[in-house]
C-alpha cells in the first residue's frame, strides 16, 4: 500500500530557514510574535531593546555536529548556533592562555534577554520531539532547554566582547522554585524568555518565563505557564577559582523589583549555607535540642510502630524506605556540554523522569507535576562516571484534600567501585499532585513516615527550606 505521507527529506526541506536570523550579530535587536506562524515575521525597528527570537526548530549550521557533546535538543542546537561566535571562543584552547578580564562592564537585563520560539502549531517534526503520552510538552525535555537557555544568558552577560581575554567558565549552581502554573500544550506555539535579574560577585541569577497563548490567539488573563530561577557561578577557566562578573543595572520597574527580590534571596541563601556549615560541624546536634527534638520524635513515633509492632500500623501510612526507586547509568561522551562535563539539563531530565516514576508508583495513578522545588549542583559529573540516581517520596502534604502534595527527593551519586566510594553530585526536589477526578473516585494518598533519625532529619530540613523560601518572597 503506497503511503501518501511526504518523505522525511521533503518535510525537513520544507521547513522555513532562519539562518539569516541566527547569523545576526549578538547586538542586533528584533523580536517575533510568538503567536505568529508567518515564516518571515516582521522584526522590530533597530531601536528595539529585544534581541532576535530564536526558532527552536531551526538547526542549520553543520559545525554543530563537530562540537563537544552530541546530546543536543532542538533548542540547544538553535541556541548554540545563534551564539556560535561566543561558544566557539569557549572551545578555543588558546583562549585560556589570554589575560583575565580586568575591567568589569555594566550591563542591563535587556542586553542578556533571549527569546526562544517553539512553533508547535506548524512544525510537526518539532512537535513530535516534545510530545508526551497525554499530548502535553515533556517536562523533562523542557528542563534541558531551560538549563541551556539560562547558560546562554549567563554567557551573554559575562561576555566582555574582547577576543583577547580568556572567557569565564560558567556552571549551574542551583535551581529555585520552577513552578508550573498551567499545563503546557504541544499543539500551540510556545515562547520562552529569560534574562539576568541579579548578580553577586561571582554569581548570576536568571529568571525564565514560559508563555503560551490559547489556540484562538486570544489574550489570556495570564499567559505565563511556567517560571524558573537559575543561579550560575563563574570560575576562571585557567585557575578554577571564583571570578568576578559584569555588574547589572536594572532599568524598568519590574527589573528593579526582581533585582531586590533576588538580592534578598541571595542573602537568605548565604545565611542558609552558613547554618548548614555549622550543622555539619556540630553533627546536627541542634536537631536533638528543644523544639527540634520534639519535632524529630513526633516524626519518628509512627515509624517506630512499623518497626516494633508491624501488625498494629496505620494502613494509611507507609515507610519512606518502601517508596524508593533507583536507576544507574554510565555517563557517555554524547551527554557532555561545551566544557566537557555532563550537561546539567541532561541530569535534570533523568532525575525528573525517575521522580515522576516514583510518584506514579506511590500513588497508583498518573501524577501531575507542579514544581521543581530546588536543585543543587554540588559536584561536577564527568564522562565515564558511574552515576546512581536514588529517589523516594520524602513526605506528603494531605491538609488540602483537593490537592494533596507528593514531595519527591532524587539524589545523584557519582560512584567509583574501584575506590569503593560514592559522592553526592546533585540533589533534586519535585512536587507532584493527582487529578481531582481520581480523588473523587476514592483515591487515597498515604502518609509517608521515616524509620530512622537520618530520614527524619532530611524531611525536617526540606520542610524548613520550603518555609524559608516562601518567607523570602
């Protein structure tokens, strides 16, 4: 039977080329209406501060296949190609021998602002790469793109446009509160916009917003579907030590508000880091004193019943250790980034898939993703590393019967069997819920209880971290 479908080659060749847009200089300003399917959208006049939007489905430069790392999504291809002059300099071995940047520049958020367009409504090939079983966008794949976009924004802010100085090494340090506000469809165009919101001495905070408009192109009350906050840190590419980054001067009222919010968050982050350092030095003795000791005992009380009187346990509860899942992989060269280390977006993708599966197995019903609560990149992961990902349902929040929350922890360990060692490289915290129809049909979410003091401490630390973050907003 002869198929009426077009050959793959003709499908690819029929897609509009944005080579002209991708080849524009970094400083060339323009914008694209995210709801437009016109293959030749009109650009803003040269006075516009917004840079050219990047088509997530466009990938035309052949040299990309020769760059380090072959683990590319469509958007990482488009991003790296659009900023090829910057990234090619990062790959030049001789660039590391240049002098460090002496004079810091002052930049505005608009100079790092980058826009990516996903033309899902007209690009079938792109749509298929992002479609999940429920015809929504794959969150794990989107996490890769957000990390890649944040990295591009950090590089743009730190660039001094001097080809003689050595470029900085920029790495993802953490992700805070990536919140999904509404489902992201795969049949409608998507726009992602990000910019630097705050800088410390060697850190760069970046906020990204994902927006999607209705099928009828009407203006919704709030088109924002997802928000995310990334923190990158700068290192000298030769010495590996912390390096200062360009200053940031917000211009608009919204930029000033974001700057102040992230500045307060930065102070909170430093205070938390000092508290954790003291906790490690004191062996977490504060958990066994006063109110903290009472909280710890209360958490452990039900777990003790599981251990000592298994026939008398509450059947609506389950031990934390009985919710665990695990997988492992050998990190491959195709998963590395431009710096030769494993791409942070790939790690987030794999952690999300395991976290989702953990929530699914725990609930017995398809979970709904709500938030990436926090991600820490503690140690780099290298090609050839034996990586073990361990997950569990850390705790549940059942006070709201209409939206019970399942909090999942995923911990990545770099394991070296030859040395009999294992180090934590990343920690990921996700929040899921379930469909209300399932709850109306009698689905019950069980309470998760710890059996050991170490498990109870992890739960209390995470709960306190959530309260600290919410209090800083």
